[in-house]
């Protein structure tokens, strides 16, 4: 990730945060208030809701190299991933749909409001000395509050304990298969969006903008579609491989 400071947040058509400052006991605190009400929770339909997170945005451009700006390509990739997931029957929600600065804490908070089965996929591009694709999962997952409501094939408490490692492996393998990019593997990393989300969450680095060939590829929309198909195929194969619960016992009623 090239030593960059990650700036994250959330903004989409579902809710836009309004930011203010208050002082409590001499301490400044940032307050987020919604400008419009949240929609009802995603109904469970047999597949999880996928939060597709386009990294950076607004005054946080992310990596910049060889005329390529990370925030622009992550948004373009997010739209391709959304389309690929919907083609496979998943419901996808983009954490931002335009070029705006959004907050890490609110981006995570939006995902954590989801009461059904869900996963979180954050999209980035790398910078530094290297090449290829790599995927990160949570090295540490914040413990989930007790008593969460379960829905789908796993409860929210179980989902929170899932580091995302198997999801990362499935997505990484599928991206490499679709793109032919160098496989840099998967690694646990203490990232805000993977650690604090109450669901399996991963962060994909889709290539190095500082690498001459990869910078040209990332500017190509057809190549982004290859990455997107890899993400969607990985999510689908991971979901289908999860163990299904035994059917409920039939009760005879006389």
C-alpha cells in the first residue's frame, strides 16, 4: 500500500453524512448526522448483500503515478464490480458513487447497520516498488457485541468472527485467473475497514500504478472488467462453498 495514509468514509445515494464538531469536557469530537433516513434492512434472499467500497475520493486522491489517479480508477472499478455481482444475482451497494471525500468511520458504520448476511469488499490500487495483485483480510477482528440477530446461513456474531481469510483467498485466486496478473497472495493486515466491519471483509489491491505496464492496464476499462469478474466470481465461489445448515426437523401435527 506504499506507505500511504488511508482515508475512508461512506457516501452514497442511501445516506450522506453531515459533519459537525462538539466539545465535551474540553475534548473535540466529530459528529455524523444523516441528511436522509436510512432505507429498511436488506431482505435475505439466499445470497449476501455485498458492500463495494471504492477507495479514497474527493480531496483524498490516493496514489497518483504516470497520470493515473487512484480515486478515479477505484470508482470505475467499483461500478464494474457492481454490474458483475448483479449479473450473478447478488445485491451490491457502492459506498460512494461520485468523487467525494467520505469518512472511514461512516463507511464502516453503514455496513454495520446491515442486519442480514453481508460481505465488504474494498477496492484500491497500489504504489511503490512492486507489481501484481494482492488481497488483505483482518489480522484482528473486533469482537462482536452479544445478542446480535442472526439471519441467513450464519449469524452476525459468527460473521464478525470471520477474518475474511477464505473470502480473500477466493477473490485473489479468481482475479489472478481472469487477469493473468502476478499473484502477490493474501495477508492479514490491521485495516480499519476489515477489522471493524461486522462481517467478512477484504481489501483488494488491483495493481501498482507506479508500474509502467500495470498503470496502462488500469486505465483500460476492459481490464477493469477482468478484475471485476474476478471479484464477483470469488465472492460467488466463496459463498457457494460455505456450509449450509441442516433443514429444520419436520414436526407432525395431528
